[in-house]
C-alpha cells in the first residue's frame, strides 16, 4: 500500500484518481506505524473489509464504510 498510495518521500497522496476507497484509506492512515507489517500469505483467506487489522473491530466498522458511500 505504501508503494501505491504514498509519494517517494513517504508522504500520503492527497488525491488518488483511480480508487473509490481512497477516502477510507486516508481515514485509517493514522493507524499505520513504521513498525507494523501485514503478513498476507497467498491472499486466499484475506477479507480486507471484514478482517481486524490494527484494532479489535473489522476495518469496515472502524471507518463506518456505509457512511462514506
């Protein structure tokens, strides 16, 4: 995600033209840490919106996804 949504000097891109979820990513950006990493494996068991990533609740509940649609 850093490679796709951050500039070369690690600043968050303020507007990403091709992404409908960019506002949600920006809302959750403060959760990111330099010491955090995600082990995704082969990706077959990942549910981006329903899995708990950095909190005890699923990402879609944390950022109130329905309110942003």
